[in-house]
């Protein structure tokens, strides 16, 4: 039993396993699991409108003044009015004569457009692709650029990005050409670009032969107490030894990883998805990229079955859910639309539901939740009107790798799995909380929550004999604690500001919450006592900087937080004394993921 042995080795190497640290019992031992939107999704999903005020309304003062009254006017004024009328008539005459001026103005706009297109092909296409789908450089489509302000993009195109292949074009192109070019890359491609099965297959790259690589770690550190730190600042991933709290390896990732990396096969392999649809399989024991494939054009996240044999990818562009095998070969592309096939939909996110042997997908544009079984022996799915139950006339589709739909009244944007994964607690975009039973395939209850609950941030623990779940709120400055059985709100804990992540560990009495949705308090991390349900401590950085996203070490003895800046760091806190014990410089560490906590579905973290 390789895996068992490996788990034991890991436990031996952990220096201070606490009394409460249970022996490992495999991924299924936890009672509650959560699905969470990960950092990068966070920003594009919820914060984008607040953080990116691209368009401002014209202030009222810009309105034209009211026309003056013509009564009781002095003679001179009357003469002026007559003159003005003559002038207006003249202007009207001129403008009528040159009626072709209008097409000319349109011509100017389309000239700017075609010159933007031409300068794109001349200067940019070699790296960003003739169709803007990406190449050496990332895709330049509005969907993909949604997190980059236009002004920022202009700066990048003018001045370049230091230490990357993106050079500045401030010398080669005039200011208006640059502006037209940037306007154009923020304009949707019509018709929407396609990414077909053949494109997916053709994109696959095999980098290493896993069978030829040693089946044991090439390093000394406990492979189950590693952290992967996603550094968005320069698109790298750091591998951190969670015992010695030191980086043992760092490697370049695809541009803009999206969603959390997903560990499989006892932590040996990890799968990443990038904003532009690239999926990477990485061998964490050998510190090597195994294979890559491009599964879409604009991607939200991926999910992996625990054995690493099935991978699901949630796409915004095209409207597909892509299923791959563990070697990143294409199994199937599911076109995503409602039951009637009338409305297609983006896929918000996909998660693994281990005990159900399935993936659960949240759809953005149609009110359905999908469950896709990766069990080859899954029951068939009734596909429409069934006239004769006994004869089952062509009304069933295979259960394996096909969607089982739950119809809802609102699309669910964000959710949390309960206990045995039979239910999910979700919130719609309007913030309406509801409980959906995945076996009954329907909504079974409403949740009494205010504001915009972020159920994806939910964590659970035992509190005074009850199992509770707590989550942040994207609009209200509070952490809401719910009794999982009665679904009543047990406590509303006031915080500094609306927060995104809430994290704890079974061995810790504390939960950490950020206020990153609040410009004023995003530098404050608050510590909640899970017994008293009160904020008992604050950790602060300089105002204006963001401190967020905590993950504990395997045994819960340290909490690692992100100073979420380009010249940022991981801040390591002693989880008992709350003292900062170490600061490890990082380039915008947007997320960190502990192998053990993820593969055992630790109750204090998201998945
Ligand atoms: C030699 C290759 C190359 C050429 C030519 C090039 N780029 Fe880039 N571009 C890149 C790379 C690589 C990046 C990613 C840099 C990084 O790591 O952040 C990039 C990034 C960008 C970004 C930022 C995208 C993001 O998601 O952060 C924009 C916008 C951009 N390029 C626009 C352009 C435009 C417009 C042109 C033509 C005027 C152009 N680029 C020409 C390679 C290139």
C-alpha cells in the first residue's frame, strides 16, 4: 500500500503533531466539504464592477444650459437673435448641402478600426495570434482582459511589461493608434471564436513520460505538507515546504492561473487551469510538468477526481464543459445549454463531489445545476418524456459523462456542499440563499441570509454540540454562522468590512477572515474565536495594501496569509500565539494550497 506508507512517512516527518491530530484516514473522513471560488475568480466575479470603474456617467453640470426667454428683450439683443437665426439657417443649409459628411464621420471611425486591425496584424499577431486567441502572449479578448483596466492595458502596450517578452510600442505607434488598438482588443470578436474538439486534441503537449519518472519525491520535505503558492505577479508557482517554511522550488505557470490547483493521486499530481484555457498536469514528486492541453478560450476553473483519472473544465468561452482523462486526452465536450437547448450558458465553476463520483457544475446563464458522473457504472439518465417505463423507449442517455440536471428558479452562482454531498447551499447573483438536494434534484429550502452571502467561503466546525457553517458576505461586514441541521442563523459576527475568504483548521480554535471587499479595511485580517464566536484579534498591514487568504499548515500549527501585492509576501503566523514568525517575499501570492488540507478536505478550508 504505497499510499498508506506514504501517509505514515508524512506523519513522522511532521515535527509537532498535536494531541488532537487524528491519524490519516483518507479523503472521505471529513463530514463537510466546501466549494469555493478561488482568488482570481473572486475578483472577476464579484469585485470587478467595484474595482474597475471604467465608465463614469457625465456629471449633471455637463448638461446644456436652458434656452433664454425671448420676452422683454432689448433691441440690441433682438438684433443678435435675428443674426443668430440667420446664422443657424446658414449652418442648416451648409449641413444639408454636405449631407455626405455623415458617412465621412462613420468612415473616420471605421478607418480607425481598420487601422487598429492592421497595426494589430503587423505588431501583435505574431505573439497574440492572428485571431487574438493567444500564442506566446495571452489571448486579447474582452472576456480574458476583464480583470485588466483599459488604462492599465494602454500602459502595457505603450511601455511593455518589464522582464517579459511584451515590449513597449510607445515609439512605434502614435498615441491615437495605441488608443484605437486598445479599444479594439476590448471589442468582442463576432461571431464568438470557437474551440472545437479538434483544436483541443491538436493543442496537447506531452512534456514528460510519468511512467519513466520515479514514484517517490525527489526532495526531503513531507510531500503532504507542501504548499503550492500561485504568484500572479509574474505567473509563477512556488513550492513551499510547510515544515521548514521555505521555498524548495519555483516554476513558471501559464499566464494567469484561474481557480485553485487540484491535487490527485495522493498528492503526487496537481492540475492547474489558466484564464486562457490551458490545463497543466504537474508531477509534484518530480517537480516536472507532465502534459498540457488547451481546453477552452476563457476558462473559470477545473475539478479533478481524487484518483486523477477524470478532469472537468468550466469554460466561459466557448459555452462548454470539457472532460479529460488523467493524461489530458479529450474524453468529451459537453455543449452547455438549458434542457430545451434554446439558451446556451457559460459555466461558472465545477467541483468534485467525491462520495458521489461526480462533478457538480454551476451554470451562469441558465437556472440549472449539473451533475456529471465519472463512474462508468452510473445509472442512466431519463432524457425526456417517458411514455412507457417498462420499454424505456429511447428516453435514456448513459449516466457516465452526461449531465443530470437540477432545475432551479435562479442560476446559482456560488455554493457549499453539506455533510455527505447530498445537498448544496447556494446563493444566486441577487444573494438569495437556497438549499438544493442533489438526489431529489430540486430546491428544498430557502436560507435566511442577507446581503450577498459568499457561501463558497464556508467552513464548518462543531460548536456546542451542533455542526455549524460560517461564511463571509460580499456586501455586508459580517461573518454569518448557520446551524447546518436547522439552517438557522446562530450568530452574525460583525467584521471590519465585507470579506471574501474565511479559513480555519480542525486543530485551531481560530478562524481568519479578511475584509478585502472594503477599500478601507482590506489591509486588516481579523481572527475569530470559534468557541465564543467573537473577533478576538486583528492583524494589520499598511492601509491600502491587501492582506487576505489564509491557509494552515497540515497540523494546523501555522497560518499563512497573503500580502496580496506585486512586492508582496507570505506572512506566517503562529496559530496559537498569533505572532508573526516569518515573512517570505512573493510576487502577488493570490492563493496557497496545502496538499494535506486539500486532499483530506480539511474542514477549515475550501476545495
Ligand atoms: C514578442 C511577443 C509579443 C508581441 C509582439 C506583443 N506582445 Fe503583448 N504580450 C506578450 C507577452 C508574453 C505578454 C504577457 C506578459 C506577462 O507575463 O505579463 C503580453 C501581454 C500583453 C498584454 C497584457 C495582457 C494581460 O492579460 O495582462 C496586453 C494588453 C498586450 N500584451 C497587448 C499587445 C499589443 C496590443 C501588441 C501589439 C501592439 C502586443 N501585445 C505585442 C507578448 C507580445
